[in-house]
C-alpha cells in the first residue's frame, strides 16, 4: 500500500546540480513528508560521467547537444526505458511512495512506463533543472501530474512545446535549507575562523573547471592585489574542496599547503555545509553551475562566472546578464579587470547587490509555492490522503 507521507525523489549524479535540486526538494517538503533521494542508474553511467567531465568535457557537451532535439530526446527516453524500467519498477515497489519527483529529465518516460505496467496511479512530478533553455528530454513527457518550471523562460518553453498548462507552474529555483534559512550563528563562527577584516572585500572562490594550475594562478593574482596604502585589497575564502577535479588530483591538499598560511586566504576543506562561508562573502566567484548561481542569489550575493560547460551551462551566463545577478568574465584578464573595478568603485557592487535582491525576492515567492503545488497534485491522485 502506498505510504501517504513518503516521497521518492529521483536524481542523477551526472552534473547540472541534479542532486542539489533533489536535496532542495526534500528540504522544502521535509515538514510534511519523508523522502528517499536516489540515483537509480548503474555505476557505469557514473564512471562515464567522471571520465568525460575530467578528461573530455567536449564529449559531455557533444552528448548534451546531440540529444537536444525533440526526436532524439524522445528516442533516448525510450532507450532509457528499455534499460531502466525494471530497475525503476523495483525501486517504486520497495519505496511505495505517495508521489515520485524527478530532477533529471531522462527518467520521466521510464517512470510512466513502469507505473503503467504495474497499474499504479502515483503522480509524477518534474522539476526542470535548466533555468533558461530546457533540454528537450524534459518536454518528451507532456502529461506529468505536475511540472515545476524554475524560470520564466523555462515556463514559456514548456507551454510552447505543448506541456499541459493546468499542470505546469512557474516557480523559482529551489535551494537547500542551509541557503533559504541560513544559520546566522554558523556564519558568525565562520567569520571568526577566518580572522578576516569585515571592511575588506571578501570573495568566496569556488574551485573552477579550468584546471588546477590555472586555479592556483588565479588565487595568487587575486591575493597579490593591494590598496593604495600597500595593504591587501581583498580576502579569499577558497572552496577548493567543492571541485571534484581538484579533489581527484590531490590539488586540494596542495592548495591548502600553498595558501594555508596566507593571512587573507582561508582554504575551506570539503564540506556540504557551505552556506555559512558564502554568507561571509561580498561576491561568489566560480563556474556558472545553476545551483551555485542560485545559492548565491538566495543568500543575496552577486555571482562572477569564470567558466562554464559549453551547451549545458551557456544559458546560465545569459541569466546572469539578463537579470543582473552578477558578472561574466571568462578570461583571467577580464576577471582581474573586473575585480579592480569593484575595488575602485564600491557602488558597482552595491548596485549589483540591489539587483540580486530583487531577483531573490521574486525567486523566494515562487519557491514558496512548491509545497502547496505538490500537495495538490498528490491529493488529485490520492483523495484519501488530502490534508485536513
């Protein structure tokens, strides 16, 4: 029998922040539901992603682009169903959820096929994980119980593709609880641990995808900037531990050794609790992944995009420019020129913070709809579980 307060949240450990989005959904719904977050794909898919993301990012980009047409996306959906439908059916039978949510597009058709074969009537809820331009795999299934679009652009694209309007809703980009309900005491403790000066420009620097040598050089150049009096111009919280490439290469340890004694650089070891550290910063700087971008926005911090995955993350750069969420500077020279401008004119950062605050307010209002929308979808399928 279906458990009336349990959710199955499907995700993928193949980039794009699918796991963070799944965790965000679990956090948003935690007060009323238990959740199981799982990637049902076999280990060889994870190994493939790890290999190409470290050594052949062009191939990952090509795979994204090649499958991003209506016909090819539908074909891949059907191929996924051939391989994974039985695996998903077993998972659904074990979890007995009241609803199935997905943050990865290629599961939706397989879930529908598994449910159809078993005769179960469990609502499928899709959270689109592309903020600007949806991959066509999301749009191959047009009759899910609920479609959650995280941006105006994604919402418009879904409707134009024929997704059922009554079951499609515009929300914001969900983030995990540590970002939308930040712990002020934890942020104060982080400040104390850094020993940084409050009045100096502070940057949260995410380990980028440009490689360990380039990343270390960028850190050195930033730390070399001085004010007119010869004092350090800024201070860095260096989140090398969030970068899988740097971790795999052992670069995290080398960066800790290289910069651990620098008075204006705090090297942050790997941790999933990064919100308190980002809250200390005036600016978040790194790869233009959508979760890092909107986590910064949720904390009210402008974002400086330094690199991106071609195809998959290009739309994030447009979001930054279009809505005033920060800046895009893709070369070391552009990055240093921008930082110097921010140091010379504090009003530039203040104006961008105001722009981010506007989008943050809109995003928060949209995300607040997630729980009632999910509850309504569940109630339509399981009237007996309607909340009193």
